[in-house]
C-alpha cells in the first residue's frame, strides 16, 4: 500500500510533512509494521504450565523466607537462596 501526498501551491514543507504523517497514521501502516516487528509466538501448553509452576514455587519460597526473616517485604529473593526443583 503506497501513500502518496502531492505538494499544493504555496504549501510549506512542514505542512506537507504533517499531512503525510497524518495520512500514514490513518492508514494503519505503522500499526501493521509494529505488529510484525514485535511478533511473539504463543507459548505451548507445556511452556505455560511450566512457567506457572515456577511462579508458584517462587511464591512459596518467598513466603518461607519472609517467615524466617531472611528477606524483607517487597525485597527480591537473592539468587543464592532460590532453590527450584529440576523436572
């Protein structure tokens, strides 16, 4: 889809550029380009399940470390304290 804008008599370059930009915005060309550029494949059921289990395990560890007083509320879990089960 080509977008064409012709300069009118006594029209400034800035005005022409604004008209062109507006035409591009209205056509949706930029939206399509962004959609293609930042395309992400959907996760498989297995991947979704695995990431949910990982989050669940991290939540349990966070609560456990909070109760022990090893971390404060809102603090990140240090990498040396993360113990995830290998599957």
